[in-house]
C-alpha cells in the first residue's frame, strides 16, 4: 500500500493509496477521527474501512488531515479539514478519471467531515458513516442528504450516545429519494475494540447489497 504525498490547501498532505487493477474501478476516500484526540489515518477503524473497500475492488485512499503525521498545517476546527478532504478527493479523481462511482467513508470526526463533503460534491454516490458525532456536531446541513449510505454505531459507545445516532439515522431514513441504513454493532464501544470484524462485516454486507453503486463501469 504505497505512501502518497499530494498538495493540500496548507501544504503537503500524506496518504496511503491502494489502486485497483479493474478498469473503471470505483473510488473511495476514507477520513480519520479527531486530529486533536489522537486521530490519524492509521486508526484501526479507518484501516478496516480501507480494507473493506479494497476487497470490493475499489481504488482507495486514506490520508492525514493537516497537522497530523507528515501532513502540513494546523488543526482548523473542521473547516480546513473539509478543504483537505476536497483536495484528497481531487487527487483521487485525477488518478482515476474513469472511475464508475465515488464513495466517502469516515469515522467519528471523519464521519462529520465526510457528510459535509457529500453535500458539496454531487459525484459522490455512496457513504459509510461510522459513529457520527451527532451529539457534538450539527448535522442539520443534511437537508436533504443527497446520497444513500450506511450509518454504523456501537450500542455501547461511551462518547456518542446511541440515541443521538438513532435520531440522525431516522431523520435521514425518512427521506424518499434515498435509502439510509443503520447497523448497530452489539457490545461495541466508540472505537469498536474487539468488534472490528463485526464492523468490517457490516460494511462488506452493505457494499455487496448495492452492486449498482459498486460495480466497475
């Protein structure tokens, strides 16, 4: 899985990239949790998401937001990190100009950034949102949510109460033009410790069940 360095709004950004050998393979961008709370592209949930997409034939990139690892810049409370994500998606699309589909996936803070990116980039056709911080961040910008996707949450999440994610999922599921599924991992904490396989299975099942947004062109 080669290292990549690409230009971001505040200097270079560091990533890891897997390139699919399939023609017109779909692409997926993976976003990590809060930079000021130890989040990086090497987070186990982020790595699990990366592997789940690559197993399904995607070209996949995960990267470090500004100020994390070898990425330049300083934390910007979400606004700058959204710009970083947009730059990462630009790079991914430039390397894969014929990609059949485009997905974004994120964990915790990365889920919040990913859903904002979803609103700004109409080419994104699917999302995976793991433990979105619905109790800490405002998700009302999803009005309406433009794409179908999956929300995954642990029922023993000690950081994001299950009720807040259930409320978010229910609100999005009520929309008629999209389908948002909500998978609850029994016994899983916020970081899915000892439940990583269950998380991977939930994502894999969702991708398998949606071949129209996964299949190469």
